[in-house]
C-alpha cells in the first residue's frame, strides 16, 4: 500500500481539499492523511508540493497508431481528397511507421496525461507497440470490406488479427472489434463479427456518418462516393444504409465515431440504444467535415466523449489540445459547463463507454492518476483553467505504478 497526499483531488462533483489517497493497483481509501497513516502504518507516504492536484488519467478512446508517420503526406481540407491521398500513400505511410514511430506516438500520449487509449488497428502492425506500452489499451481490430466476394478472405484475416490480440495476456490490455464504417463493410461481414462480439462480450466501435459523401452514398448511392466506388471497386450502389447499419447494434452499446452528419432519426436510435458518440473536433475540421452538433446530443442525453483520432487527421495526439479546440468550437454552450463536460468526457464518461474500471479518483477504481502542478490555489473555474493552461504533469500512475 502507498499513500499520496496532494492539496487537491478532482472528482466528478467536487474538488476535495486536504485529503490523501491510499492505493496499490486500485484506490483503497480517500481520507485525511493522519487517518490513512493510522490505517496503513507501513505504507510509504508521498507528500506532494504546494498547489498539487490529483486528477484521473485521461482516456483517448479513438486513435489510429499505424498512421503515426503522417505529418504532411495526407491532404487536408476535403474528405474525398483526404481519402484519395490515403489510398495513394497508405502503403508507404504504414510502412514508414516502424516500432520507433509508434512508440513515439504512445510516448507523446503519455506525456500529455493519456493513461488509457482505444487503438483502431487496421493491420495489426501496432499490436506489439500496444501490448508492451505502459498504458491501458482497448485494442480494436478493424474489419473492412464492402465486397461480398472478398468476405471470406477478409474475415479470415480479421480473425487472425483478433486471435493474435487475444493471445496478449497483460493487465490493462483488452482485445476488441472495430467495424470500419457503414459504407465500407458488407452487412454479411458485420453479422459474422457481431456473433463473436456478443458471445465473447467484446467492446465494439465504428466510424459513423463522418462526411457528406457518406451521407449521400448511404441515402441513395449518390454523391462523391459514386465515382470512388465505381472506379476503384466496380461497385455501383451501396451495400447497406444507415438505419440497417444501426440495427446491427441494437441493444449492444457501441462507440460511434464522428456522427457529424447523423440525422434526427439516427440520433434517436443512438440515444435509445445507449451508444456513445466519439467526438474528434480537430479531425472533423481538417477533413472538411464541419462541426458536430453537440447541443443536439446534449438535448437527447446521448453520452459523448472527446478523442484525437489518428495522426492521419491530426497534428497531435493531445486531449488537452482537443478539449481546447472543442471549447472554442461549441461556442453556444456556456463556457464553464462545456469545460466540465469535456473533462468528464475524457475521464469518467470514456471509462463507462469502454467498460473500464477507471476514469475517476474514487475508492475501488484503478489507480490511474495524474499529478498536476497548478500554479495557484484553484477556484470555481478550474475546469476552464485545466483546459486553457496545460499545467505541468509531474507524476503519472497507471494501475498504481509510477510511470513518470
Ligand atoms: O478517422 C479517420 C477518418 N475516417 C476514417 N478512417 C480513418 C481515419 N484515420 C485513419 N483511418 C483509416 C481507417 O481505419 O483509414 C483507412 C481505414 O483503415 C482507410 S478507409 C478511410
Ligand atoms: Fe478514425
């Protein structure tokens, strides 16, 4: 058992003062230091400096590690141009992203206080980096392919990647499944994957309604995808639509990324089935997809979390940066209210969506904790200050282990 004694502890509903934390892998007790010393006389005590704050480690629910070599290769500003640039440069980009490149991406997330991430793995090339990383990882094996003729081969490859991830046995590593998107995965493949997801109780995620091209193609096989699919895949019509896609996930809470172009009916279905929307504001802006209607999600009580997406559509993997952009983007939501919600979205609410026992400084939760050096005594607007000022993170604990 160890004891850590900060000046402040950030919890979802209040800021605790003059309380200390007794922990090993999990948080055992939160109480005044003298009480914890009596309860655990043999525990090592770490007394933190003035104006120290303990808050939960951040959770980045959606990141493409294998695309971390991108900086200037992919085209920004328009979704279709971005997609064509991915197709043209994919092999080179993924090839360039060796283990040093991936470790750098994971390190940068850790430096920014991200203690848990959801990796969307397209090829399984990131398995080793994720398996040996310091962080908790939900490892989403991606299924992709819209052509029924290819279904068996694609599914076979998916299963072997899923099996390889299931063979990793380490604390804080969770194999899971990603369906790429409604336009790129054949319903037959989705059904087969969902049988496994349900029987093995795996976490599930998908990109959903990211672009106008996706909206038009799913609605009536029109728009910018028409040319794309007919030229590249000799496919003249969509293989599914948005409502059929959502039906696959009825009664199975799923993390749906983007949803910028989702309509009222789709949002209602998302609310009814308790899905979570993953909001990646920087990615949406860089790929020319506009802004998510966060107020509509709030009005429907839809759980949403903030995430970075990959370096394929971002210049950083930094949740403080992402929250700052969101804070400016959704200017109709009162500032302090939004700041508080953003912080909850990358801690407690992300943990709930991913089914993990973390994201909160609370007895019984895993000891995933950050120590921040606030420069002054905090006030009621702490949530805003946390997002604006990028305070120094002097210590990081994951499952009770000091990582930094
Ligand atoms: O989230 C962004 C934009 N939307 C869709 N896919 C990706 C993103 N970053 C990387 N991808 C990957 C995706 O996982 O791109 C590949 C897939 O494997 C090609 S299909 C767009
Ligand atoms: Fe993505």
